[in-house]
């Protein structure tokens, strides 16, 4: 007498539906985890970029008074010292500071002859005149920006035209 063995591979339709449902559920969970991972990676990269930008802005903000004083020293150097080694040395320091700013990605905000733009300029004086267009006539203090981030607004004198 031979006993028949039950088929191991036979799955009921109810079990098949349960397995299919579980596969779909796990697939959706995996997709969600992948999307979360991608979002976390992007968020981390954004935070890292912001931290780098903030560090650069902080360093430049600390250097700006030094840069301003070197510029003032050159502006007020007596004419008879114009070709002296001392003035040439100060000019070299100014060039090195400008190069350091450039290497950090910092640019000087354009002023004289430009149309006044409150995003970049701070008007502290105004000439007399008529007109609805305001043009920067004098730069009183240089402004700087890193990309689209304004580190310091340029202080300017404005003239209506």
C-alpha cells in the first residue's frame, strides 16, 4: 500500500493573496525608505553648503574692518610718499586681501554709476536733483557679497536723475 504525499508547493489562493499583499507592502516601504534616504542626503548637503557659506561670511565679516583701514591708509597716503617702499608694501597687502576675498568667492558690490538697488546699496546721503531714477554718485564704504548673499551693503551717496 502506497501512501500519497501532499504537494509541498501547493499554496491556497488566500495564502497567495496574502503573500502578494505583503510583497506590495514591503515594496512600498522600501520605496519610502529610499526616498527618505535621498531626502536626508540632500538635506545634509544643503546644511553642509550653508555651514560653509556661513563660515566664509563670518571670516569675511571679521576681515572687513582690516580691509577698510588698509584702503583708508592708501587713500590718505601723502602724495610725496606715493612711490615709497612703505606705500608699495601697503598696496601689496591690499592686493593680497583682495586676492583672499576672491579665493573665497567674495565679490565687491558695484556702486558708482549703477542704479540704486536697496538689495545691495544703503543710501546714507542724497544729492539734490530732479528725477525718478536714483543713480549711485559716490561710494562711501565698499559692500561685499558671496554669491547672492550680501555680506555688507555698500554705503553710498545717491543722486536723482
